[in-house]
C-alpha cells in the first residue's frame, strides 16, 4: 500500500507549518487535522480550515485523502478560524438572554420605569398573554437546542456569540420595554385581534416544532448525512411540497402573530429584520439543495410559496 506525504502551508504566508510522512491513503481530513494538532497544540481541529488552494473552500472532515485531486505528495493550506465555541452553547446563550430580560421588564424590576411602578402589574390581559407567548417561544428554542437539533458543525467562531447576543438580547429588551410599559395601550381591535393573533402564533409554533422534528429524523445521530426533506404524516410538514425551509416560514408566521397581538412597533421591526435574515438563509439552503440533488422538487420556493 502506497503512503502519502502531506505538507501543510500557511494560507497567508505560504510558510511550511507541518510535514506528515507515511499518511494512510484512506486518512480523512479530520484525521489529518488531529495529526497537525499534535505538532501545533494551539490549533485544535475545530479551529482549523484545511484547503486545497490558499483561497479555496475548506475541505470537509470526512473527505478522504486518496479521493482528493492530489498526488502522493499532497499540499494543503491552513487558515486559523479563531477561537471556537459550541453551537449548543451559543444557542442557549442567545435564547436564555431574551427569556430573562423580557421577564425583568414584565415584573417591572426597579430602575426600568418610574419608581412608583416597581413590581407593579399591567391591567391589560394582553400584556400577560404576550409574556407567556414570548417565554414559551424562547423556552421552546432552548429545549429544541438540547433535545432536537442535530448540528452538522459542532462549533462556530467565538466572536459570533457577541454579535448574535446583541441582536437577540437588544431586540428583546426593546420590545419588552414598550409592551410592559405602564402607558402601553392594547391593540385597536381589541379581543378579536388578540385571539386571532394567538391562534396564528400557536399554529406556527406547532408547525415550526414539527419541521424541526422532521429535519432531525432525516439525520441519524452522529451523522452529517444530507437528504431531501419530504412531507410526513404530520399535516404541518405538508408545506414541504411548496417550500424548502418551512421552519423559517412558520417562524415568520409566529412573529407576525406576536406583532398582531401586541401591535407594537419594535416587534414589527424585529419581525421585518428577522424575515430579511431568514430569507437570506433560506435562499442559501435552497441553492444548496438544488446543487446537491438533481431530483430536487422544482415546485419549491425558499421561504414563501410561489413568491420568494
């Protein structure tokens, strides 16, 4: 059996960082990262980006050496991805913040509103309903992070947690301040508007959870296998006929329901910004599906049926 010689160069300076001798032809990029880590302990595997070209895309951990377009002396390029943090930690931090912050405004802890309102309660029942819906949403997200989601990548750059938390925590505080404000006024159409909004919110929350379960069932534990998602016996998944990322469709519906329920401008703005971001993600995922699967259903749109 022939063995490979592997040299790893710095993607920026082209300096040789490591030379690996007698590497098995069936070695994966993940195993090469582990070998590289032994000579450079400061760069643990998840921090490494290994590429065939200095400006190319990162190779996958499961890529096999002998299946790559390299000779028996293979040259790879290394780029430091920076300090990494697990996706689970990031998500729990992102979602716990809004949960706690919103409750602080709901209970009107001191130094938020005038002192005479400290620990007072709103006279409007929609304020209490909104608190329950907001808390339910982020508690659901935390539980899904712990027990439902299977991540194709174990980590992300540490710097992203600050950007993500600023977004979620900042918007949560902004929304909560106005919804729980002593001068807050209920929606203009009263109970009818609130009840309709609650139905939309709960319907989309159930739909979002159903899609997450369906996506989880596509990927066996510990696997990075990608498959085309199709509708299941659960009616909430039938939207897969028309949409590639119905989890985002239902998420949008939930926040539209919350906007209608509270009739609060910061909530509407958060919904708009979230919709723009989810559209970007959905389009990227849709393109990925089309590129990877030749038999991908042509009728599907990224996030909104027949529209977007």
